[in-house]
C-alpha cells in the first residue's frame, strides 16, 4: 500500500465514522419529531381539549368575549391562555358556519430543559413552545441539525440536538479516531517487515467495516467481527472500533427507549380518551332515563327522534364526527330541560294556556344550562336550545331565522315535529304518516326550509313510510 493510498484509507474511515454517527443522530431526531407530531395530532383529534364553539365572527358565547382580534382559523401563533390560566397552544377549526377552539396547555409538553435535545412547536415560523423557555415567542432559525415535521393540523414540529452536544459528540468520536489512525500510519511506515500482512489485514478490515455499515443500513444491526492478526497495533485499532460501535449501540438503544416512552404516552392518552367517552355515555344514559321518568307521556319519543335525526343527517351528507355526535346526543336529550317544568303542565291532557305555554317554552333554556356543564358539549347544547326555532324567526327562545339556525338544530326540529304528530298523546291519538306530512307541508317556509323538508321526505320514502 502506497503512502497516498493509506492517507485515502484514513480519510475514508473518518468519513464512514462521521456518516454513521450523523446517520444515527439524524435518524433519532427524525423519529422523535414524527412521534411528537403524532402525539400532538392525537391531542387535538381526541377532542378532549375542545374548549369552545365560536360563531362566524369569532365571538365566544360562553365567555361572552370577542376573540376575532387574537384568533385566526387554523393554528395560532401565540401562547397566552383563554380557558387555561397557564400558557397554551390553540387551534381553530371550521365547523359549518362557525368555529371550534381547541386549547392545549403547555404543561403536557414538559420536556426537560437540560435535555441534549431541543423541542419546538412552530406556527408561521414562530416558536409557540420550546423546552428552552427563552425561545418561546421568537422566530425560529433553521438549523441543519434539526428535523422538521408538519403535523396534519398545520403545526411544525422541530426536534434537534443542541449544537454543543452535536459538536462535542463528533469531536469525542472523530479526534480519538484520527489519533489512532495517525498512530497506525506511523506504525505502518516504521515497520516495513509487517507491510504485506498489514496490507492484507487492512483490506479485510475495510471489507468488514463496509459489511458492518451495509448491515446496519438494511437491518439496523451493528456488529463488527474482529479480524485475527498477530499485529498488536492492528488488534488495538480493532478494539477501538469495537468500543466505538458499542457507543453507537448505546445511542441506538436510547433512541429505542425514547420510542417506547412515546408509545406508552400515546397508549395512556388513548386509554384516558376511552374513559372519558365511557363517562359521557353514562351521563347520557342517566339524563335520558331522567327525561323518560319525568315526562311519562312521551315514551320513547327521544329515542325515535335520535334514530330518524341521524338518518336525515346522513341524507344531508353530514360527515363531521363532531356534528354527528351533537345531532345524536342533542336528539336524545333535546327535551332534558323538561326536568325543570312542573308536572301539572308537562302532563296536562289538554292544550296549554298562554301562561302555561310560556313556562313550557323555558325547557329549551333549562336543557342548555344542564348540558353546558359537560365539557366539550357546546354543539349538543346548541341543538337543545334551538330545536324549537322556526325558519321565519317565529320560534323560541331566541327568534332565530333562516341561516342563523344551525343545520344540526334544524334536523332535530323537523324530526321532533314529525315524531310528535305521529305519536299518541293524552289529548289525541297519533296521526297517520300521510296526515302528518300534509300538516308539515303547510309549515314549509315558516317552520322549515323547503330544502330540508325535501330531504326529510326522501328519508321517509327510503324507510317505506310513504310512496
């Protein structure tokens, strides 16, 4: 082996060492950014942090404040809390003609500040979260050491090693390697008698290094087979390689442990979400049973309204899970406010007088007040409050009209009228489907929109209730 070839070999070893080290670090931060983005997306998708329904002008009816100056549709780039006293990340999602606000407290991203990595969440290149607190609120400056990953909700997730660690780790690996290779260079050219055997050994060593590198790329297995030689200096060099690869294995193991921690966090989040859904179902069952016990004349009225409302929603191409959930639970609980209505009015066999009717009308307000105590059920509360609003503005309690009434409330309203007409009541027998439809036709343009009535007729035809 000539002097030039030996120098090239040393350079090759250094490059391979740098490449393996860089590849491991980049692989680690790339996976970390993807896992963090997945964790962040699941926080929003779980709907646990859905905090408020805003109208089309970003007015929050729950807090009675105008948020149009501080909120925009999509990811938001500030950190001050609205519902949380601590700092938070906010996402605004379009929902029909209105908006939904998600607010995630930063305490869920409590990464260690002294970590070797830095974690950032960006909106429009502005840092809205970082484990290095001083960075929050500042512009993000791109770094080749970082891995960026765009979440499906528009937030950019950045994970990278701190510069001091990155440089130090390279120096820790490259400098000893250079020293050892230079020592080898000195030994090689000062021990001519070992030139031939040394050349063969180095070739075998190079083959083994390439084999190790290729095996790592394809199988992510890092094994180095020591070459058998009588040259003590080569044996020392190989021991150094083995120590280097052992360090690489430790880095790889740390990467796998990080993945396991993130997977455990995701599993805990899914378990928490499942528990919340189970509690919601328990609450719904209890409330529905309370309505049936109080208002004995309606029987299965609410369940019938729920089933037909879901079918009508699908006919109207309502696919948003949040909207379908609001229609389902709003339909079955639309009369929950009747708990607050006196029984002598609720179960009166004849027609209510004006004073009694004014009291009965309050059941929509009572119902909204009850449901609004359940976090994340603002859309359900909207259905309960507005299922007696009319298309021409003659309904109650808010005299909404035309496009002011949400589609979800309109769906439950028209189904409620149909079911009420066809059910037996103390003061009359239930009407036939044909007579009920004839009466409802006279309400088109006043109580219902023509388009909604047409879709409702399609559902009844599909059920075989009318021709």
